[in-house]
C-alpha cells in the first residue's frame, strides 16, 4: 500500500490497521471482514476489530447480516468532515490564544529572524493578522509583488486600510501609495501592535509584537509618509 496515504490517514486519527482496512475497502466497494483482511494483509480478528472501530468513527458503514458487510464512506465526505473538525478546533484555539494575549503583558523583546524565506514568511504572517490598518515601506515593490500583492488584495476586501511607501509607481488599486528615494529598509506596521524591520534584501529582520514599541514606530512612519510625494 502507498505509505504516504497510510501516513496521512494515521495523521487523521486512524491506527495502522484501520488505515489499511479503509484503503482496502474503498478499492472493492464493499466486503465482509475476511475479504477485507486478505486485501489489507492483516489478521482476520484484527480486521474485524478495525472495521467496527471505523464504523464508530464514521469512516465505514455496516449492513446487517451474517457475516456483516462493510462499505467505506466516500473519501470526499471524509475529507469534508475532517476539514470541518480541524477548522472548528483551530477556531476555538485561536479564540483562546487571542484571549490570553489580551491578558498577558507582552515583554519588550525584539526577535531576530534570519534568512529571506523566513523573513518573508514573518511579514506575510504579520500582515495576515491585521484588523484595521497596515503601513508598508518597500525599496522596490516589484521584487515583493509575488509575495505581498495577494495579501494586500485580501486586506482590501476585508476593509483594512493599506498604505505603501515605495520608490516607483505601482499598479495597485485601492491602496494609498507614496513615493520616495532612497528607501534603506523594509518596514511593516500592523494595527499599531506589531512591527517588522528588515534589511533591504530581507536577509534578516527584527520583529516585535508590543503596542508601546509599535506606537513609537508609527510616529516615525507617519513622518516618512508625510514627507513622501504622492503619485
């Protein structure tokens, strides 16, 4: 059997035998335990126990009779059910996380991140958390377009204000743009709560999630904004 399929199924909560049974069962449509055991290459008693466990988990349906005949539920239905559960659980976890962040006083620690891939990911993560407004300063927008334009579009759709300072005109709609030269760093401010300051080539950055530090950083960016020219 395909080991990757089994690994994914185990990641969704199935045991080794249950995963093998499900894969075997979807290949034949329906079968009795002894047939499934042979297809899956596992002992008959273990196959019966795994089938009954899959019925309880909602992955397999059983028809009455002697012997009982089992049929796998559609993988597409299982996928939808699994995604729904994951989304619900992570939504609950996110509420708990946000609640805890509101109660805990954040230390004034600036974290250093090294490597362009990691830096770009941090910028994307910070922007994705925006609720009200973001200010972004980029030397060359075209170098970051593939990383940021889709995120900008998503923010605009959510009604979040996006302001961009860069060195040359950019074909972006519904975004306030100011121009200036030279720009010596990449700066990102999110909701006056979170800030990222990077080297121009994004080889390293500093990241902080602290309202007090972010507030002072915004004062600097507002001065930069006011001193930059419109399109």
